[in-house]
C-alpha cells in the first residue's frame, strides 16, 4: 500500500470491532510515534497506551460517552510536558552528547540558544508550544497506522482535567493533550463507506 492509498483508506472510525491488535502492531505504532519530529528534538510529550478495559471504562464518562474509547483495542493518550523547562533542555542535550559522541562544550552555544527560547515563553505560551509537539506526534501515529491498515480516530472531545486525575498526571510534569483510539474497524461501521470530503486541490494548495 502506497502513502496516498493508505491515506485514502483511513477515516475517523466511529465503531471498532472486538478484535485486538497484536503486540507487534502496538510496538510498531509506539515506535513510529516515538520517531516523530519535534521542535529542537526536545520531545516535550509522553505517550500513555491503555489496553486495560477497566481503565478505559473509567475514562468513558469523561469522553462525552463516545463508546470508541472502550471499544478500541488500545487507547493512545498524548500528554504534553509542563514541568521544569531547563530540565527538559538539559536531559535532551545529555542524550545528544551521548548519542553523538560529542563533548558538552562543543554544543554549549546551541544549548544556550534552545534554553533561551524555551525559558522566554510565559506559562501559557509554553503550554501551547508543548501541546503543539504532541499534535505533530499524533499526525505521525495516524499516518503509520494507516500505512499498516490499522484504524484510528483522533479525539479532542474529552475532559482533560478528569483524564489527568484518572491517569494520575496531576502531580507529574504532564497534562493530557489529545487522545486516539486504535484498533480495527467494525464491519457495520457505515462511515467506512462515506466519501472522503476534502477541499479540492485548487482550493487547498497554491504554488508560488
């Protein structure tokens, strides 16, 4: 399946089958998401993958009753970083030096530039910037899933604070950003046969 065929095939699944994804399929989705790009490579997000049915049932009332949260094989929860910014930067550059066999002093100037950027934002701006990185990772997940004929449905229709409570994120450095049930579509999901409505190429893109 090529990229365009995969993207034509995918849609926002409304009803999932009871079939569960394999460990290999879930590992592929997690690794694909881990490899998603992020600003400066800082990756200010965490992925929580939920297969426990009881936990999904707890989240259902705070997902506006959308049954796909419990029907799906696994629920992917993206949480963005809201902790100490300098710790985020320092951890990244420690890994960078280790992975690239580089001495810290060789990249000190660049590290200072990144530090200055993340520390120049107020809390609201940093929260927005951090959450945007989670959406980039979500896009990677959706594409990887489609390419491997795994169904998905990105969702912002949930109560963030309640999710944070149930997932014990309130005392962590993360806040729930967006969620995405994954699995295999039910045969009776009528939306699978609906036309994919998008703006025309002329409406959507222009060459300059």
